[in-house]
C-alpha cells in the first residue's frame, strides 16, 4: 500500500503539469478564439505528420529487431527527456529511466529502517529480476518522431558493443541487414499506402495537367509549343492516369543537360498529335534545366478585393495608372471564391470533369490581346454566394515570360525608374527613392535599363554618380481615369533634379546598389538606347516626348506599343515628337524584327491573380488507385537519385536543397489546399526520407548497411577505432549539410 500510494502521489503531481499546460488552449477554444490559433494548429499538424513518418521508420527497426531476438532497451514515441512509460515488471511510471521504482524520500527511509517487507524492497532495488522486461516503452517530452535503442548498437558510439548473445552486434549479418533496412522499407510502405488512399476513386488529388500556359522567350520551347497545347507523353512513355505538369518539369530539371526529349503533343484547336524534340537548357529564373514552359492558368481568382486592390498590391504594380483605373471595379469583389465565366459576352464556363477541356483561359487571353489595350467586360460568379457581377477591366501590357525589358523600337525605349531600394543598401543609404527617374549614371545621360545595369555592374566598387528627376509631391497629381477608358491616362511630370553618389557593393560576385530598375510606361518620355540609332540623329532634347504614332495621339508607352502592334511590318510609321522647339514628325522604317518585338514579345494581361488550372488524378477503382500510388512512389524515388546526380553534374543548383524547416513551410502552405494535399506531402517526404536514409553515408542506415557488407567480405567487423572515425566524419558531414540546407530554408521566408 505504501508503494502504491507514493507512486500515485508522485504521478498526480506530474499530471498537474500536463493539465495546467493544456488549460490556456482550452480557455482560448472556450472563448471562441480558435481562429487565432489556426496557424499554430496548421504547424502542429505538419509536425505531427513528420513525427509519424519518423515513428514508423523506427517502428520498422523495432519490429524486425524483436523478430530477430535482439534486446531492445527502449522504444520511444517522441524525443528528449522521458515523460512516462511502461516496462514489464516495473509497470507504468513517470520520469526518467526506470532503474528504480518511483518512491518518496519518506518511503526510502522506511525501507532503510526495515519498516517495510522484503518483497517491496526487492521490487525497488532489483530490476534485474527475471520478471522485469528488457524494453522501456516510453513517451518522451518532445513529440517529434521517436527512436529505438538496441543492446550492442549505438549510432553515435560504435564502441558500445555487448557480449550478450541477444545484442545487435552478436546477431548474424543477414539479420542485422534486415534490421537496418526495415526503417526504410516501412517508410516506402507508408508512402505507397498513402498514395493509394489519396488516389482512390472517392478522393483524388488535383494537379495541373501538362497543358502549356505560356512559353518563355529564348527557351527551347519558344516557337515550338504554344498556349493550350497538351503534352500527353514524354519519349513515348505515357503514364498511368494523365501526365502532370510536374512530370514535364522534373524530366527536364533532372536530365543530364545533353539529352534531347521527344514530347508528344496534342495541338490546341486542331487536336493533331505532333512530336516535338526539345533539349533542356538552364533557366535563369529557376536555376534548373527547363524547356521554358509555364502552367495553364484557370479562371479562378485568388483572394478577394482586399488582396489585389490593397496598398501593398499597388506598391508592387509597375502599372500604377492601370491599377488605379481598375481598383474601383475590383472593389466589387468583396469575398473570396470568384471565377470568370465570360468576357464581353463570350461564354467561358467549362464542362465538369471528366469532360473538362482546361483551356478556357486560352480564349480569354486571345480575346484580351485582340482588343489591343482596350477595356474588356468580365462576368464573374462567386462559387460560395452564387452572386454574379460584371466588372470592366483595363488590360496592361507586359513583356512575355523570359523577357526582362520592354523592347526598343526606332532606337527609343521607355525611361528608367527606380523601384523600392533594398533596406540598408547603398542606394537606400544614399537617399534614392522609389519613383525616381534616372537621368544620369556615371557618364551616361538618359540611359536605358540595360545601360543602368551594365554601368552599375562595372563600377567595381568605385563611387558612382547617379542623377535623378524626383517628382514633386506638392505639384504632381495623377490624372483621373475611368475603367471605360481605352487606355490609362498619362501622369503629368513636375520634377526636381537631384544628384547622388553611390558606391556599389559586391554580392555573389556582382556589384549592386540595391535598386530594381524598371521602365516607366506611365508617360511618353523616352531615352535613346543607342547613340547610333536613327532617332539619335534628330537632335531631340531631353524633355521631348512622343505625341503621336501615324497621326494617332498617344499619352504613354502603353499606347505607343498598342499603336505599333496594329502596324504592318516593313512599313513606314510617322512618329510625332513634342520638343521645346515645337512638334517634329519623322517617318521610321518599321521592320519585320521590330514588328515581332512588339507583337510576340509583349502581351496584354488583366492583372488578376489566377489559380493554376487543375485536374483530378485518381483511379477508377481500388486496384488502379494502388497502381497510381506505386507509380508515384517509384517516381519520387527516381527523382531523389536524379537530383543527387544533378548535384554532382552541377545541373541542379544546391540552393534548391531544403531541410526540415523548408519542408515544414511547404507542408504548412499546402494545407490551404485541403487535408489530402497534406497527406500527399507527407507521403512524398516519407519517400525522400527513405532514399536519403539509405545513402551510403556514415550515421544513416545506408552507411551501416555498407559496413555490414564490408564485415561480410572481410569475415570480421572493421576495427572499432575505424568505425568511430567514420562515425565522426559522418557527424561533421551531416552537421555541415544541416547548416547549409537551413540557410536555404531561411531564404524561403524573405
């Protein structure tokens, strides 16, 4: 009775700690404030999911070890100090290792004074009794994964061997190989089961299909594939289900850089099957080998008007006039869940799955661009409230993906402005501000955007003179514009000239001052891109502006480009300038090359954030779902090995490697898509953990497996000193890798 009472008292004290730790959460929930803890719950879900993956890995080791009669000293759910647990012959108890029974000091004194029976003293002092088990089944304080500790095996200290016949190091090599590989096998089984469940007929996962949304200029697919084209297979290998867009991306990203792929493509509109050979090249944006394809957008609008008409959205928009023109119309979309159903009366509603064509965005895109900058009327419907609205949107002109600037025509280009300088950068410290128009960099007056970048990069840390025109906020106002206008209104200029001295700093081998230069489309002011151009011979002064294209008045560069897009190539185009000496008109030769620049390298967009078009990947029955699950498991295994090969070939940038923090962020973000996506990420992580854990590296299971192979070949284990040295090297290697990927993870939050 004394023993039982003391144990209950001690456990009650510890249970209060657990109770008190849960009271704040219970109070928050009871007060109806669960929305405030949703981010924490999302983080908790992904951490528990990762813990499940690690727990199953260790469970695989444990089960096979017990089947091979290996003594397991501890099996823990979670890591860190022991919270509580159960051990045969000792029972359930709280606290540290059960080397002694949980008793109070008073009980211990009574035992010493022989005030209790012999039986109780034996229970409290002799845990080597035959009825006491080997394994302590415990719950540790930090619920992240778990571990199994076997007699005669220690990952951190190979010298901890045992002469016990049931120790790990005393078992046959084949049994030890089974034990070492069991965790990896368990992770692969978990992934296959997860994939099989989420691809079942009643569930499914939504993926972007391999339909071309846009093609990046200068990349292999440029003028080979077009918006709406459907890629059905790669090198003739058609997958189970439909080909996903990520399959195309991974095929190029993980290639050896010299391989040419044959894409089997159904042409948009005609349905003709064509075979397009493409050789990937390094993408300047992603850092991966790529074909230059982007996903097909859907007509679902992300967020509500608070997201895309806010001050932050305006700040990010280089098309400020267009933004302010559209803002009153977008304010009508107060709730989330809007989808475009028509444009100027053209029906854009899609058929339900499985007959959906996933190409309605193509109709919208081509219609908007056919209007050449004129406003369009969208019909939008809210999926939640079933409310229908009509909004009139003014498109804005933008370089196509892969283009970094607006084109130069007739030797003229938009004037360069400064975006928000990076905090504490040389430009920020010097006093440069967003909106400053650059009139001089170094010794180059009125430079174009290429000249600005080149001069800054070539400054080599020497002081650089930068002269800007800064708009005067006391006299400059934005001209009013309505959404029914065909083009945005120009912004009047009233500016003061200021001069700054800036010293560029070297970052990753490049000299920068911390400004994002961009071209200003809000006015019709221009710079001469080349001193040898025809426009340079006209003697235009620095305050000149473009007033008309072929007699058509223009107020800004969006109107200039729009007017030029309507002109035929190889024609003469009169351009009228307003100068300090009066109007000046000059006829320029509009070449085929210039026509392609304004027609193929520029396009009109609506400025709405649209979700990717998706299609549900699922099996028609349980058997097909299982096969889909096995296919995805196999695909991720191959992708991990191909990624490693790409790192060695230097075709994959190491900055794309991420650790637990980065993976946690991905898992946190995908929960917005639903619980199915969370389980998909967990299955993917389980495969990655399995493959990474079986690499032939010290510390991990693959390294141990390799040592067992060497032991089999040699007929005896490697010397303990050698094993210790290998383990030490492995610890250093993994610690360095952990620090590297953690730095990559931190960059995700910038």
